[in-house]
């Protein structure tokens, strides 16, 4: 397990990390999300040893990280860390050798990952001649080429087209199936929600919520959405059900309803609505990660004022 414990980091009067703590289990795909300036990149750089924390600890399997352990990490920085005037294949071989691979293994790894990421036809091209999306693929290949035991990726999906996103997503899933912990940051919250096992939301240098996606999307009381005719006169007040949102959509009406308790019989809502006309959609609603993100970040910001 990769464990980040009580990290503090300041730049002069600016506090970048304020007691940040979280963990990533073997085989976890962990989404690390937060606003710009929340501390994500600082935390990742401390994990990699690029920066030193003012205090706190980063451990792997209960042991403090050292140079030898970090050499087994794969890192993808937000700013591309490639040599622009070096050929793709030569560069990946060079980086693999820096991680300790033999010349033969380095060539084999380069061939595998350029094939896997669909950039094999670019092996002899200079990095600077590639599109931004293909440079991003090369950057991911650089993180993978030494068969890392942990992957730390800062905005890996930035600038990628949908096909490239699918390819990269599948590669990350493959690594987690092999037991490799993967931590990545992203502003694409819908992608994080669909891809990750667990997520952590950071605000002002502190982890404000962390857990499995399904757990975080649970609400204290059940919420439902029901789509009926706009002319429907159905009322749910007698059930103790509150209407939180009412939105007219042409000739139809969407209502978001909040039930009074977890064991509420949702069929009562459906029966009541059907007594006043057709029902086109009815389902239990769970907030998406984007809503959770807005709520916790806004709340944290207000509390810190």
C-alpha cells in the first residue's frame, strides 16, 4: 500500500499542503481530483521525491520511500518531460536504461509500448514533430517502459481524443489487474467516475473526502427523478416526499423528489404519478462526482473564510 500521511508543504506564506493524508491499495485505480492550486501536483512531486515535504511521510508497504524504491515508480508529469529533439524510440530506450533495464529489455519494452499505444509508426520521428495527443502517448509510454510497480500520473488524459482516451484507460485497467496501484489526477470528472475504483477530493491542501465512488454517491435520504406529462397534477406531499427540483421540458415535466427516509417504498411515488397520467422515466438518482466535487469544494472554501 502507498500511504501518504500528514503531509505539509509551504512556499513562503502560501500553504500548498495542509496535513494531506490518503492511501492507494495494490490494484487500486485512484482518482485524485481538485481545483487548480489545490495541491495535487505538489503531492505527486513529493511522492516521487522531486520535492521534499516540510513534514509528514510517504511510505510503500510500510517502509519509508528511498531512491531505490522510487526508481521502480512510473511518473507522468503534467508538463511533458520529453526531449523534443530526440526520436521517440531512442528516447524510450534511453529512459528504460536509466531505470536499470538491459539494452535488450529496453528495446523490447519500447517496441511493446509503442505498439500498445499505437505510436509504433512514430518511433523514428522527433518528439517535437508529433501532435500533442501523440506526445501524451509517448509520455505515458515513458512512464510504463520500465514495468513500474506504482504509476503516478498527473493529468494523463489532457489533450487526448476519445480513441486515445479509450486506449489509455484500458492500459491503466490492465496495470491494476496486475496489482499495480495507479494514482492519477484529472479535471475530467466524468472520466474519473467511470474509470476509478476510489477517488479523493483535495481542497486547499487537505483531503476533504475519500472513498469508493459508489459510497461517495450515496445520499442520506433517497432521491428520485420522475418524468411525466407537463399537465400532470400529481402531488407527493401526502407521502412526505419533498419536490427539490421541477423542470419543464417541452410537453413533459421532470421532478426531482426527496424521500423522507431510507426504507421509503418508492412504488408509492410511481403509483401516485400513474394515477394522474403516463410516466416516461422513473429512477433512483445518485449525485455524480461533478456535483460532489462542487459541494465539497464550495463548502471547504466557505469554512476557511
